[in-house]
C-alpha cells in the first residue's frame, strides 16, 4: 500500500515537472507570446511529452503510430537541455 502511494506521488511529481518544463520551453521559444494563440506542430508536442515522461520505445511507437514514430525518431532521442 505504501509503495503504491509512493509510486503515485512520484508519477504525479514527474507529470507536473514535465508539463511545467515544456510550458517554460514553449514560452521561451515564442518569446513570451500567448501559447493559446501560438500555432504548433502536434507531432513535436507529443515527442516533447514522450521525452519528458521517459517512455520506452514500445510506448512511443504505440502513442505516435509507426509513421510518426519513424519521422520523429531522431528528435525522440535528442538530449534534453535544462
């Protein structure tokens, strides 16, 4: 029971951290412009999320589909700049 609570807390923390990091990166990339009004490439958003959550290759391929997975393969393994 305690391990399950710890796992849920770790997952929650990782989700919050990843989404916050991505928002900050997107704000920086748009020079502070409204993210609601910013056009984006959904494939790259998905790749950012996959990288942030550290999903394995099978999960990546399932989420993206084979074509998008192959198209984004180099981006998925790019080092994260903090």
